[in-house]
């Protein structure tokens, strides 16, 4: 994907990284990885994150807000 290098550069330049994604995104398997969970500070989503992804998020110390 052409936008991946741009996203990686923005993450590298940021002091605080917030991922805004609907809960369905956590059930998908993408073809390209933008960053590791450790690069994200906070997730804002519309519903609870699926149990299959929760452990990774908790281990990385990522704060989650359901809005």
C-alpha cells in the first residue's frame, strides 16, 4: 500500500499515537503491517475489542476508549 510509508513516518514523528478504528477492524487480517502494538499509546473504538486481540493490547499497555 502506498500510504504505509507515510503512516509510519507520522508514527515515528509523533509523541503520542492514537489509533481510531471501528471494532470490526480488529477481526480482520491485513496484508500490510503499519506498526507494532508497542507503537500505539491509545485506541479509540466503537465497541469492545474482540477477546482474541485483548491480550496483545493489554500486554502493550495500550489504553482503550469505547466511544
